[in-house]
């Protein structure tokens, strides 16, 4: 168990190998082997670790591993006197992270397997690059999940953002893809700004950034019910980070664009794991959030609004992946709403079930897109049920799950959230129910447009040997051969086993994942929430334990008193879901002309939804344009004013030096020249002595002798 | 002061490049390959003889190590006095490493006046090392000025476009600053004489001095001008983009990686410890300028169309962060500032190398001339990506450590400062990623880019040490931080009484500072 | 008057020397001028020999020998210069040797 | 008495030939008169008891140097009279006049000092020179004046080299 740090490290090694060696030297098979192998090991290790964790008594289900010191201790003032800033490479396995590593490594493995087939059209180098990024993502995601303190979590947090950037822009020759990648990274960075400040404030307040120590310290502080205190500020800042990563209002805009990436990426990163990191982070800091009720309210409201807005946009999208993207945003809003009402367990539960069915839906859509020769527009699909039965069935399972139809996984988790919200805030509950109805509607709209009805796609050449249309879903081996980008497209076809295999596994997951959280009202034990409970409370110390006990007793009381309510709500939500399904059936299968009529009637609303409430345009007009023109303006300022001052002073210097040059030339130089002139003039006469006649010189010498001798004579 | 070296390591490090330069003078100018070999070998030797600074330095030893002291001008009390603490030891290592990388990088880039070029580079190397190891302020000033001349010629002769304008601008800016700085040093010198009766330029003696506050104020202003120009801080920065843009690649690398550190080094070595009261007084001004510099540099970088100029403005932004951390006057902030200087040397140095490589192939720096390079130069793209990420402070790379320490150190002093400065990091990601997208991604639209060769072994070799360091510092910075401890403690004990050793319980300072 | 004292020799020497001087001043043939210089040197030697006898010490003679050595050297070099000059200018007239002037 | 006659006779010859040297038109004759003058000076040396000097005078001067002069006179094969051109600025008369004046002054000094002897004109002849003149000269040359002697030899060597260099045809 001391080797939980190996869980993230294994994919990391895989990434290093495929990245450093693979791009140059590996064949596709070798790359796939390394990538999937490392993920398989990580998944098995995760399962092993999880089993070990389960074996412990529920109060003691924590493993701490400190691998090394990262930032050695340095003294630093904190609110509570002199502290020490120190960060370790510390990992922690507890129920919450245990559940998460299972989800991440499990779904990650499935998506690796799926990608081996899906990305087959790439060159060997691109293939290796893809798996390098994918492995790197798993490395960072597992680091994020297992990190025992905020900064290690931040490492993973930023790292997954990077991988998301790289994978969205994987087809880097596409302008839209690289734009989307950049957008994702930058929007995330804005969130990270809050997250980082939150970390700083956590350190300043508690003198530590270890989750558990923070939890213990925070639990001892009073709940800031009336005033917006320091814990509230921390939570707000952390939540800013979460909105960035989990695409909540107002930072939700990047996620739909992120669909430019390859579909497995959308499934893994932008549905199942990375985008849920925000929810995970809020759950991790559950104690902090419970101490900041005002922020909790904000979280709940933002979550609900996001859920509603995204669902409403999803109603009209025609791109199959964008529908799923908005659905993801909407479901994430659900989870935040759950955390906002204090139902952290429900949020984590929904996180897990969502990971299954959303990954399933994305992979299914990938399969469809692949079958339609990279067509993503649902208006050009239809009737695919008969061509690709496996994909159809598995996607149907996923759709039922997300729509909240029992006994599929989504039903249990979503219902738990609805119930908790109902207890907490009726208005939010109404929003949630409406959203649930919309979810059911647009998901079945998707199914209807894709799998039912007439085939609306382009015609394909009837191959002489065997047409895909006559024998759909058979002979997959040959289909694979042809789908590698060589030769003509032979019509929609079922995908090969590496694609359908994960689909089937995930479909099973989408059916059974909910059973771990069957609510008490239905006679279940709500096992998952009890299992996760220790992660959401400080859990140590007598006073704290007492407090949580009180909470537990209270919640138990609520549970027992409202089994009837809960059952009623369940029925209601099922009805709403079915209503959505029925509406979709009516509008898109029975009477398509009705949809047209409605569109004509509410053009304003239709345009608003189609343009995603113009949020992108708003941001582009204000933030992006403002920053860019600010930059240009400052550059001009730099050139004209700052540099102008410099050049101006140099110009002044030049003028001054010109003046002093004149002075120099006429006054100083004049004096010097005067001396030289007089010297040369006087020498002009003197030089006549130099006649060049030796005898003249001798005469002068002789004359000198004469003078000396005369002097001698005169003296003596 | 007992840690006098029995072996004159610092002199050896200091004079190796000088000897190399002298040897080069005697080589026939036509045999350019031989000149290149000699210069590279000398630079390599210079790096290897500096390695003992890493291995022999005792993080827990006395503050000044490897001391050498000989009388120089006894009549005015100037000594040939060398010594390093952890910070300057790291900077010397950075200098020797970046120096050899710069020399290696110019193998094919420089084809005219090869001999003079390498002579100037090696001379510059000696000047920079000298400034970092001098513990006598007159000697420091001497080396400070020695650096100026070769750099002037490097920009003026081997530069591009407006090289003369840039070179003169660089020279005048720095010269004005350094003259005022000399006045400041002389003021300390005479005050030291007045107090102790001894004429001395000894920096370690200056550190023990407590000057009258009003004098400190003026001296600080004088030193500030000298150092702020070099950093460069916000209103004094305009020489930097011009000099960087027009300098040859190796010149830009040295300029960014080492020369800019002179300013911050000066603050750490002179302003903070010698003038503690004035430092505290000037904190609001310097912090404001730093924050303006961070945001301003980032925004202006966003508007650039010239690749190299963009990196140059990013330097302004990053150095603003360094100054911010330093003047937070907390151990974490200063440590972050020091390590960030090292990081900036690595990542920005690498970014200039990266620009230099395509400039050598295409002879243009216009960003719009490029695009889709990751298709034709994949290895180059990977290295550029890693260095971009290092520059924008992605965790597990070096930039993150510096940024997080600086911001944490600032945060405990003032939350607004940290909040505003952190927004500079968002902008940093914006301009760097946009640059990356515009140059590396997309289709190869420009036919001239279609046949660009990828990096050769020599070019890869210039990046390998930088990549290794970037990852090393990102994952395990403890060896670096431990070497900075004594420097930081020393500065803190002078400047911030809260962190003076006597005010901190043994549990924190004694155990934790020495811990790990 | 009949006793020969060093003064007599000095008178002789002075006369001989002045004959040499006058030769240098008057003649224009540079060879003759050189010979006049030899006369002057001889005058000096006479003096030295006379003093040597006066003081009963041979140092004067030793110096005379040195003078002869220097005279030989001077004659050799000087005559060499004359030859070289003659080859260029076809003259030994000192009045035509006036290139070294302003 | 005899000494006086010899001295006056020799002096007359020396001065007479010297005057002839500087006054003869023919250069060759001039050289011959110079030889004669030198020979009489050599005799004067004998009179002064400087036999070695006398021998040197004959061998080096009259023999060596004068031959050198003769060679040069022969080599300088003049096509025109050597002294035709006369520079107007040479001031010959003034020179002769000053020379005469200096001579007069010298004579005055000599006469004055011999009539008022400040020191004994003749040294007490107690210290008889031992050994021959040649031996004494040699002794001094190789002891006290060794270094000047060697320097003189080097000077001669240098002069020889210089003369050769100057006189060779392709200068």
C-alpha cells in the first residue's frame, strides 16, 4: 500500500516512453501495448489499493504516503503567528480518492482500448503522440485525485488542463481545434487564478495546505452563517477555480468548443474525469464549504443555473458531440447544486455514475461519427439503428441512464440530488426538475435523430463485393480495413471490437453503477454515501466527532421522516423524464413538422438558444477585445510615451552636444589653433637656419666653441 | 570569514574565459573552425571548473564561501576580494552554463568576424562571473562596467536591423544607471570611513553598517536607478525590447539569462542588506512599479507581431514578478524571487534560443511569417512547448516553483498585490499560447517554411541541459532552495525584524530552516 | 724657448687642429673634409701623447690608441657613405649634399 | 738642444704637410701629403717616448686608413671637377676668421698657463717607467681598460659590417 504513488506514475512512465521513444521508433501496435499496458497496471493497482482500503475499518480508511519533500520548509507569517511553508509530494488514499482512482483508471483504460481502434487513421507518430498525451493525462488526473495537499492537487489540476489543451488541439492543423485548445487553457487559467489565491489564503489562515490538517483546523472554527468571513473567502476563491475546470457559469464557454478534440478525448477528459475535478475539489474541501453557508448558496445557485442554461442550449444543438457537451455542463451543474446543498455524497455518487454513462455516450457518438465518415451533424444521420446495433443498444442504455429512468445508474444518483435539493431549497428543486425534463428530451431527441427515422446521410458507393447497407454490422474486420482512410467510404457500419468492447463494458457499468447507492427509501443502504462519509468530515477529535454525530443523527432523522416524500419525488421525476421522452418522440419521430412550427413561433428564443445566449460574443466583445486593445494601446504608449521620453532626452542631449560642439570649435579650438598658428609662423623664419649645408652647421659649432673658449678666457 | 579556500576556485572560474579570449587573439582569423572549437572548449572547461561550486558548497556552512582576498589598491582600501554565497554560486553556475550554451548555439549563426565575436563573448563571460563573485564593491563595479563593452559590440556588430540604435540605447541606459550607482557606492564607502575610520570597499563590512536613515534614502535611490535599469523595472525598460530584438541570438540569451539578473542581484547584495530602513520605506513604490511591470509587460507582449520582441516583453513581466517577490520581504517571497531568477534564466534563455533557431533558418522574426511549424519541425515544437509551459509556470516545471513561492510570500503581506500579480499569470499564458498557436499550429501556409530542417544534434544539445534543469527544479527544487537558505536568512535578518533569527522560536528557524 | 715643454706640444696640436678645422670649413670635396677630420684627430693624439709623457703614465697613449680605433671606424663608415652617395648622385661636392633641410 | 731642433723641425713638417693637405687641388696629392704628415707625427711620438703609438700610427693610419682613402679616391671617378658648384650661403671667410680667432684664443690660454704654472710643468721624474712602452700599454689595455678595449673591437666590427653594407652595389 506504500506504493499508491505508483498509480499515477505508471501512466506517467507510459507517457514518457511513448513520448520520448515511441514517436520516433514505435509501431502503432507497440504504442498501444505500452499505453494500454501501463494503464492496465495502474487500474489493477487501483483495484488492489481499493480492496485494501475496504478491508480497513471505516474510521481508519486512510493511507498517507509522502514520497519526498518538494518545497522545503521556510518560515512565513500566517494569521496565527509564525508558520512554516512546506510542501511534500504527499499522496493520500481515502474513500473519496479511492472511488476516484477506480473511475479514472477504469474508464481511462477503457478509453485507451477504444482509442487503439478509433485513432487508427493517424500516422504512427501521431498515434504515439496521442497515446503519450492520453497517458500523461491519466498521470496528472491520478495525481490530482491522490494529492494529499492543495499544491499537489494543483499540479494535477494544471497538468490535466495542459493535456486537455494538447488533446483538444491534437489536430493542430485545424485552426478551430487550436483555438478551442487555447480557449480551454486560458479559461481554466482564469479559474486557476482563484484557485491559487485560495491556496494562499488557506495557508495564511491555517498555516498548512494539507487537506486533512486544514479540515481539522476548519472544523474547529465557527460556521460563518451570517458574516462573509475568511473561510467564505477561501471557499469562494476555490469555487472560482472549480468553475473554470468544471465549466460552470461564467466560465462554461470552453467546454463545448473542446469537442474539437478527438472523441475519446471528449469522453475521457471532457465528460468522465477532468471536468469533474471541480466537483471533486469541492468535495475534498467539504468541511471548509460547510463552514461557509453563504458560499454554499452561491455554489448551489450557480450549479442550478448552469444546469438549466446548458440543458436549454442542448435542446437545439444539431452537432451530436455538442449536445453531449452541453449535457455534460448541465450534469456538472447538477453536481455543484448537490454540493451547494451539502449533499457531497450525492454529488460524488452522481460524479461516478455520470462518468460511466457520459463516457458511454461519448464513445457511442464517436462510433457513430466514425461510421458516418466523420460526420457530426445529426441532421445528416438517422436510421442508423439497423446499421450499428451494438452502438445503438449501448447508447440507449446510456440515454436511459442520463434521463433518470430506473433502474439505470443515473436514476439513483440524480434522484438523490433532487431529494436533497428538495429538502434544502424548493426553488432550486423546481429548476432541477425542469432540467431533468429537458435532459430527457434532448437525449431522446439525439437518439431519435441519430438512430431512428429515415437515413438522411450522403449516399455511398455500392461496393461490388458486399455493401454495408445490405449486411449491416457484419464482417467488421473488413470494415476496419476500409475505415483506415484508404479507399472509398462504404456507408455506415458497425465499429470493430476494440470500440464496441468498451461500449459494452460501460453499458454494464451504466446499469449497475447505481446499485451501490440505492436509497433507503427503496430498501437500499445508500452504501456509497456512507462509504464516502469520512472524507467529508474532519472525523477526528472528540468535539468534532460529536458534531458530525449530531449531523448524522439529524440527517438520519430527515431520512426516516421523509421516505414517503422521497418516493413521491421519485415518481415525479420519473414522470417528468418520461414526459421529456414522449415529447422528443412526438416532435422528432411522429410529427417533425410540429418542431418546425414551434421554431417559427418562438424565433427569438430559438435564436437565443441556438447562439448559446450570446455569452461567447459577450466575452469576446468585452474581455478578449478589451485585453487585446489594451495591449495594443499600451504598446503604442510604450513606443510613444516611455520610449518617446527616452528618445526625447537623447534628442536633448544631441542638441546640447551640438551647441557645445559649436563652442568647442570656435572658442576652445580657436585658442588652441591660435597657439599652433603662432608657433608655425615663428618657426617659418627660424627654419631658415637649417640650410642643409654641413659646413654651416660646422661653422655654428665652431662659433659655439669660440664662445665657450672666450667665456673661459674672460672668467679666468 | 574563516572559510577561506585553500584552492583559488573562484579565480579559476573567473579567468578561464579570459584566458580563452587571449588565446583566441593569437589564432589566425581565417581558421574559423578552429576558433569555434577553441571557444566551445574553453566555455565547456569554464562550466566544468564551476561545477565544484555545486558540489563543494556547504549549504549549512558559513555564509561566504570560497573566499579569496588579496590587496588590490591598498591606498583606497580596495581588495581583490572574491567569495560566494548560495545565491551567487547558483548565478555563477547559471552564467557558465548559459555562456557555453550561447557559444555552442552560435556555431553556424555567426559567419563574419568570428574571432572577435567569440573574444567578446568570452570577455563578457568573465565580466558577468566577476560581478557575481566580487565581494569588494569597487571590484564589483569594475566587472559591472566590463560587461557593458562586449555586449555593446555584440549588439552593434552582429545584431540585426536597428542594431546601432539598440546598442547605443543599451549602453547609455546602463551607463547612466551605473554612474549613479557608483555615486551610491561611494557614499556608502565614505560613510563607512566616517563611522569606522577604515577605508574599505568590502561588501561584507557594508552589511554590518547601519547608516543614517536620510542618507539611506538617497543612497537607495541612487542604487535603485542603477539596478532598476538593469532589471529592468517598468519605466526604465525600453532598452530591453530593442536590445533583445536586435542582438544576435547568443547575445539575447546571455542578456536575458544573466545580464538581467545583475539588477536583481544588486538589490539583494546591496540595497536590501545595506539599506534596510530605506528598503522598507521604498516597498510601496517598488511593489507598484513591479505590478505595473507584470501587467504592462504581459499586455504589451500580447500586442506584439515580432516573435523576439514578444519574448522580450515577457521578460519585463517576469522580472516584475521577481522584484515583487523580493520586496515582499518575507523568506518565502525572497526565496521565490531568487529561484525565479534562475528559472527565468533557463526558460527565457531557451525561448531566445528557440527564436534564434528559426531566425537563422528564415531570417525573419515576424510571427505571421510562420505557422504550422510543428509539422515540419516536430522536435523543435516539443522543446518550444516545454519551454513555453515552463515560462507560464506550469506545475512540475521550474517556473511554477518560483511563481508559487513569490505569490505566497507576497500574499501574506498584502492580498491585493498577490491577486493583481496573479492575474499577470493568466495573461502570461495568453500571450505565450497564442504565440505558440500562431507559429507552431495550423497548416504550413508559407511555402518557405515547407522545407525547414528540424533541429540537428548540436541544437538539441543546447537545449538538453535546460530541459533537464526545468524538470529537475520543477519536481525536486530542494537542493536549490537549500543553497539559497543562508542568503535569504542573511537578507531577512537585516531587513525584516519579524524574521530576524532572535524573533523566531528555535522550533521554526532552527529546525525548519535547517530541516530537510 | 729651447726647453720643449708640454706647452709646445699643445701649441703644435692647436695649430694642427685649426688647420683641420679650416679644411673642413673651406673645402667642398668631402674626401678632403674627411682627411681634415683625420688631421684634427691626430692633433688630439699628439696632445694625449704629450700629456702621457708629462705625467710619466701611459694612460694617455692608451687613449690615443682608442682614438685611432674610433678614427678607423669613422673613416670606414664615412667613406662607405661617400661611395653610396656618389653612386646615387655622381658627386662628392658637399654643397650638393643638402637634402636634409627644411 | 737637440730635442728642440728635432721638435721644431718635425712641427714644421707636420704643419706644412697639413696645410698642403687642405690646399691641394688634386685629391690624390692631398692623400699623399696626409701620409707624410702622419709619418712625421709618428716621429714626434718617438720623440715623446711613445714607441708603440708611433708604430700604430704608421701601421694603422699611414698604412691602413690612408689606403682606404686612396681606394675611395680611385673609385670616385669624377667626370667633372669636384668643386665647381658653390653654394652662396657657405660663409667660408667667416669660418676661417672664427677658426683663426679660436686658434688665437687657444694660444693665449697656452701661453698664459705656461707662464703662470699652477702646477709643476714637469712631474718629478722619480717614477721611472718600468719595462718597455709596449709592455706598459699592453698591461693597461688588458687590465684597467679591458672593457673599453673589447668595446672598441666591437665598434670596429660594427663599422666593418656597416661599411660593407653601405658600399655594396645593390643597396
